[in-house]
C-alpha cells in the first residue's frame, strides 16, 4: 500500500493506492526506490485492485527474461469495489483520485536517472472510462498520460443508465474527446472488447466514438487479436493469458532505449499496437526493418515455373531456396499467395530484382507483408504493386526433427472471389443460400452481400469433402468485417462440417461500401459447400444484446397501461378488474408505438426539429438509436411483447403471494374488526416526516425501500377487511346455525389470479367484502409498479450501504427528491380504498393519463432509465389526489 498525502487520504477515505510485487522483486521494492516504468491499473464496476496481478506477474517474467534491462512497476487503485456502472455519483470522485495517484506515482521516481514524466494506464470496464475522464479535469496536464489501454470498457454509452450523473458523465467525456480530438494526438488509446461472450458489455459499446478515431486511437475485438483469436467474458478479459501476453509484449516493444521509458513517438506507439493487436506478421517487432537483406549462397537454389506449388518438409538437413520468376506470370495472373505452416518468427519470403539470374544474394524481405493465422502464416501480394521484382524467393531452412508444409500459387483475383447473398431476416431459417467451391487453390473469398445490420444473424455451414484420404492441414475460415476489427476465426479439420456464427458488433457506416468476407484458407483438390441460413434464435439474441437495458421501460409501460385500464373500469362499472385480465385488454403496442414512430419520422424535417427544440423537449431515444443504426420499428414490438409477458408473470407472483400469506394469516389468527379511519392521521403524518428526514439525511433509496416494505404489509388491509367481515357475520349468525344451515357462510377460493374469495353473507358484509376485493386488486397493481421503482433505486442503496462507514449521507443522491414525494404518496395510498376513488372528480383524468405517460416513457426512457420513476410517480400522485377531490 502506497502512503498518500494526508489531505488526499482525508478527502478520499474509501480509496487506496497499491504497488504490485511478488518474490524477490516485492522485497526489493518495499522501500519504494523504484527504477522501472510506471503502469497504473484501474478496476471497473465492483472490480478489485488485486486484478492487476495478471499483468504484473507476466510483466515480471518478461523482465526476468531480459535480465531486468527494462521492467515495469504496476500500481493499482482500490475503488472499494463501487458499483460505478449503475451509480454514477462517484465517477467524478474516482477521476479526481486517479489524478492525485498519478502525481504521487511520479514523485516516487523524481530522484532516479531515468525518471518518467508520464504514466501508462490500463483500465478494465468503467476504469477505462475514468481514465478517459482525466482529460476533462481543469487542472489535469494531458502529458501525464501517453498510453491508455482499456479492456471491455463501454465507451459509447452506459449499459444501464440508472441515474442522471452517469449519463451526464458520459456526455461530458465523449464530447470532450470529440471536440478536443486534435489535442489528444499525443495520447495513444487502445480499446479491446471481449466479443460475443461478454454478456455485460456488448462490444459495440467498447468501440471508441467514431469522430474521435483519429490516427492515435484503435478499437479491436479479442476474437480478432492475433495469437488470441478468442472471445472473452467481461471478467476473464482481465486474466486471459493470450491478451495479457499481447499487452505485455506491446509494452516492452514500446520502450525507448534512450529514455528507458515508453516512447514519446505517437507513430511508433500505433505501429507497435497494430503489430500486436491487428496484424501480426509472425516477426519480432522492429521499428525500422532493413529494406534489403543478404541471402546466403550455401542453400540449394531451385527454380519453380509452375503457377501452383506445394512442398512438405520432414527432418530435412539441407536448406533450399525456391525461386519463382514473375515475368511469365504477370500477364496471366494478378496475385501471388504463399503460406507456411512453420510458425517461427524468422524471415521466409523475399523479393529479388535480378532479371538475368535464377539466384540473388540481396533481396527485399517480404515476410513483413505476412499475416499470422492459427495454423499458418500467409502472404498475398498484388503483382502490380511490385513492378521492380523479378522473382519471389521462398526460403526453406534445415528442418531436423520438424515437419511443415509450404505452398504458393498465382491466380486472378476474380477467379477466387465469389459472392453469396445472405438470406432475408424474415426467412426464419427455412430458406438458405448455397455455393459450391471446387477447390483447385489455396484461398477463396466469399463476399456476403447485404450483410450490414446488427439485427442480421446467420449460421454458416461449411461442408468439406476431399478426393483422397491423405493427411491434410486444417482449414482456416475467417469472417472478415472490413469496417471494424471484429473478425472471428474458425479452425476445422478436413473433411468436416464446420458451423460459424455470423453477426455484427456494429453496423456498416453509411460512407463504407465494402462487403464482409468469408476467407477460406483451403486444401487443394477438396470441395467446399457453403450454406448460409438466418438464425432466428441469434436474431433474438442480438435484440437482447443491444436492448436488454430497455426491458424495465417496456415492463413498466405495460403495467402502467393496465393500471390506467383498471381505473377506467372502476369509473365506469364501480368494480376493479383483475390485473391479468386488464393487461390482456389494455396493454396493446398499437396504442403507443405508432405515435413514437411518427415523431421519429417528423424529426427528420428541420421545421419539426426546430419546434421540438424550442419546446426544450429531449430527443426521442428511438431517433438516437436510429442514427446509430441500432434500431428498427419491429424491435420495439418484440420488446413490448417481452415486457407484456414479464408484467403478466409479475402480476401472478404478487397476487399469489398475497393470497398465500393472507390464507396463512386467516389460519393462524382470528383478525379483529377494523374501523375505517381518516387517510391522514397524526401518526401517519409523523411517519411521512420521519421517512422524509431519512431520505434527506441518509439515502433516498433507503427511504423508498422502507415505505415499500411498509406498503407490502399494508396491502393485507383489504384482506383483513374481508376476513373481518366474514368472521363478524359468522359470530352474529351462530345462534341460527342449527335451524338455517343454508345461511352458514362458506369461503370459496376462485382460480382466477388476484381474485378474492367470495362468501355468502349479508348485504352489508358482502358490500364490504367486494370493496376489499377491489382495493386489493388495485393495491396489487400499485405494488407491482412500485417494485420496479425499488429495483431501479437498488444500485444507489447498495452503494450507500457499502460506504456507510465513510459517510452517513449519500452525496450526490439521484433519488432524494423523488423519494420524499413517493413516501408521501404511498403513506396515503396504503390506507386508501377504491370507495374514496370511484366518486372522485379527477378519476377520469387519472384513468386517461397512464396512456400518454406510457408513450412518453418509451419515447424518453429507453436510454435514460432514471426517468421511468418520474412518470410512475406522476400517475400515482393523481391517484392520491382522487382520494381527496
């Protein structure tokens, strides 16, 4: 643990700074006389500072390999495992603390010979966003950071925008990076996303905002990272060994030999990151590789004039050079492709400029044009780009005890490129697109036409058959997305049936006309059948991946529509209908969606947009999503139906739980008769004031939870009234029991959800019982609505509880004012019944308001979940007013 200045420690009591070490290295650095290169790790949402171990341990092993000529000191910040992805009130505090930590870290080196002037930062999840936010601080010097690597960080928008502080923080950071893009050129940023296994942060959110993607920013998906080629979940991206190795190798390649710190040259930093995270040539990184290299003449030179050549090496003690004259191939072919299954980092392919000789001693090293794949390294050259080359030379070194294969072929690009139209989204997997490739070469490119939207998802089956049963190298299939680094690679035996999932992390930009490709690195004399089908399950998966955060909005919208329907039936018939029946009648998507679609359409016109802005109305969330190519109208219908289903089962849950508990209560306790009292009594007024004070002095979500539990218990009052009326009638009719058996009250449970047992009673008791039944049905709906408010409040409550020892009052508190209003509303509602409401003059308005509120909720709440409780609160406020007016 690093001792912080007293002022800093007092201001941030929950946060700490640590230096990672192990073994002798840890012992040597206990006195903090550091000589390495500082790297600061920032954990994410609920993340631990101990997660730095993966990076620190691998970096230490690498330093041992170079005899500590260079080494890194890894620092880590303890953010007390705060839920910053769900509560944004502490993000600014974390950012300021990191700034203080950077100043403390640099002071540790001030007397060293090679003292650093900047710190490299690795941020996981929200830690990466905090690192980007440093540049928004007024007194922060940008030169304090020169390298930022983020892991599964949602840069574009919060996953769950549960409070305004979170969305405002994002807006401030992204706007700063867009407006100050030119000033950030000295900062090199790499964002690594986890791919489709990351269910918490979809990779589309991890791509740095497009406008800030200047030449010093890079966004990749782990499935496309060389030597990793795998998707990771949200946590394992921190300790995925392949990604950690790529990161540490990049760190060591970034060191400037003169300063013994990370290089100040932005071009070199980007070159290193491209080498390790985008295109690895199977060569050790060199900043300025030699343009020409000398070829030894000790090997045998063999001239190959064929357009296609393969060669297998096994335990060969003699080295060879294979020379391919280009003059005879330039007229007939456009490209040359070579592959080599020996995956070492030595040079192996060269270009000669001799025109008269079959051998050359000096050649251009073309190995830097190679690309590493899981089982082979490949080079593809366009002959027109190399007019001065006379020969291509392949070097085959002695292979004692090794076995590997090489191959080269000349071809026309058109002959190896085929196009395949993807199936329509609504084909539901019943139709398919097929293409048959009779392989005579080593490479095929299948271009996928009309594949450019995030809602498209396909299964691609590649069935390979070969003429002979000889042993063959595995085939490599790569789904290449040209507008972003999100490729996925599959290795399959030949022959076999391989299955590939084809779906996108981000939609194709409007300015890009390129086509996604399926690259097939094939075996000659084999037949490949490519079959493509729409995968309905994966289409739904894409909808969930991109819009799961909006589910609460659709659920609450359905409940709110049902609530309005119940108030309408109460006004027209005097009876409150069951929640489930009213949900089926009232919650219709055509009541809310068309209006939103019309507004989105009209916002495409300048005149309407000007009127909209003059009214200070926020932008419709669907319009924002449409501009990001992440929306189409059918999605809203599917989400609405999901919301209907969840709302229905939540109603079943609350009705059943209340019936079970009330039955238990009836069995164990003979309830006394309740007297009807006023809605507001001195004791209830004291309760309101007390909870309002709790909200103001501690945490609004805590007060909301207390009133919720109190309301849940208060929901038994209508059951209590009903049971009391039954027992009261039994007592009064007991003397007539022997002579009038038929008048004995019997309680019959009904099967419908939320229904209240009926009894054969006197008219007055029957009326009381019916009133209790109506009240209970209304309470079930209000309780259902309020449950979702509590769930949306929960993150700030958890944050407050975890930090209670540091501060009794949550500051800032996103729910303080709303909580005070809700406390007053629910204190009255829990003691109300439908008898006070049905005769109200405001009931007509209260019954009609939920519909426009549902429309507004879907229009403005999809990307701003914190707005949802405000709409519900307004509707409940009208209900309370109906009790008085």
